[in-house]
């Protein structure tokens, strides 16, 4: 960090709108989840992604588990998750550790996500399935939502490999299959390095093709310079592939190494987008500045 960067970072924090400021939560409420995570050496996207809602979620004894280590093989310009060096080998005991954590926390709705693992032959799809099976063995009443990468890569397997990996997870019967498109078509390149707009739509389309009754979900982060017309176009594209649920939240720059925020959308604008999303046909919409992919995920639409 250069001598001017601390001042720049402080300036950006001070310029943040009041509606994006919230308390982190009481230490006593945070400690239960943090202790369980630390003891078992597992990861959550709450911590790795510095989610602004982690205080609220931890107080309710919920967390979104991050599978396959904290290091991603992609280099998305918005994301806080570690990247740029070799990821950890898979921990074969991770499914058991997560299942035990679910049991200790008494979770009825579990969200599993992961870093992208382009280095693995199946991109980690089998690890998702193993974790789901192990959770259910200890917690038979728990519902499981998955938030997966696009499963594209792994030796150039292409579309057929992607289908096989997605099918593997769909056959494990998640309650909801989430894959985030993140931003509008025009901004995919600078924001989501290594991902593609149509490839993400294909993930959601394949889930419905394989099992039409599974709920599908996607998420958008606003603040990269998109227009309202582009956001509405993206919502329409998601509905056209059968996406049922949508989250819309504000991008918040994790550090000066990440993309700067181009615009802070207001709570009123988020409310208006939420109404449009419902009119387009989404059955479950969360649209607010601090909404993230797994925010209140277990609540009924």
C-alpha cells in the first residue's frame, strides 16, 4: 500500500451512504459460529467475502459454508476471496466437519457455496455431492441450497462436461440451485474475469432441463456502471431460462485493489427494481443495498 492509499481508503469509507452502514454485531453473538468454524478449520463466504450481513446471520446462528478452501482459480475483479496462487488440496474430511457444524448450530436450511476449482477434473461437483450426503446423514431434516460456479473447464470438457457436473448436483436434490450472473452483459468482461454471461444462463437453463421442479436462483450486484434498462434486460434473460428467485444488492469495494464503485443505488431504486422483478415473474425477490446471495435464504417466498 502506497503512502496515499490509506487516505484514499478512508475517504471512500467516509463517502459511503448512511444506508450502507450497519453494526457488525455483538461479540457474544458472533463468537459461537466463529468458534465452530475455527475449531474445524472450515471456511465461510461470510468471512472470506467480508459479507456486511455476517453479524446479523451469526446472531441467528447461520452461515454459508465455503467448500474446497479459500483460494479461487478465477480472478473476478469485485471479489474479496483469495486468488492468484495455487489452491489447497481438497480436504476429504471437510464434508464431515461441515455436517457436524450444521448439527451444532441446529441449522434447518444450509447454504453451500465454493470457490471455482478449475484445477480439479470435475471442478468440485463431486465434493458438493459428498458434502450434501454427509450433512443429511447427521441432519436428515435440513434443506440444502447450493450456490455453484459455472463448472466450465477442467481439461476443456466444455458443454458436455458442464452438463455432467450440474447433473451430478441436481440428482443430489438441493432445495434450490443458485448461480449468480453478477452483472449485466456489457460488464461481464471487466467484472467477471473467466466467466461469461451466456454460460451462466446455461447453468440455470440446464438445471431446469434436468429437473424442472428444482427452484433456481441468481443474483445481481449493482454499482459497476450498469443502467436500469440493462438491469431489467438481465432480469428478463434470467426469467427466460426459468430462473425463479432473484437477489439484487449493492457492490461495495473490498479494497483499493478491486474495482471502484461507479454508483451507489438508493434504497428507493432497489425497491423499484424489486417491484419490476416481481412483475416480470420471479417468485421470490430480495432487493436492497445490503442484500447478498444467501441473505434470508431459508425463508419461504
